[in-house]
């Protein structure tokens, strides 16, 4: 059970 | 003391252009738990400063920890740091480690 694999990717924000 | 401490660097970015000019990804509850710089735009304040690099992970902004902040909140903290007229710079605490 790899916790990392269950986490979603992040959106990207330009600042 | 956190494991990241020995490799973290404080970078002061003067507000030298009308934009900060970085793109970030990540935040709490994502695969990248702390915001990571994915783009530095030419001509922005970050590019002019010359010290921020793609791949660096942002730990703090003007002393505010980004630990546990979701993406939009972290982005808002950075945007407000750029917008405020109280300071003509932003202090980033960054690390190369991920």
C-alpha cells in the first residue's frame, strides 16, 4: 500500500 | 530540528518587475506536499534575482511556513507577499531536497 500512489497530482499556478 | 534544515537557503527576491514570474506545483494532500518551483519566467522578479531555480521546494515565504497548506492557500500566500506594499522584497526559504 504505497501512500504516494494514492495522492493526486497538484495543479500548477503561475504567480 | 527538521531534516531539511541544514540544506535550506534563504533567498531575498526584490520586487524588480511587475510580476514575480514563477509557477509552482504541489501543496498538502498532493504528491508534492510542499510547493515546488516548476517554471521561472524570463523578465519576472524571480528571474531578475537570479537565485531561485526550477526544482527548489519552498518551505517558507516571509517567515510563513507552507507546511500543511493546500496548493491554493500556498499560492495565495505567495501572491499576497508579492502584492503587499509593506516590503519591496519577498524572502523565500527553499531547499533543493524533495
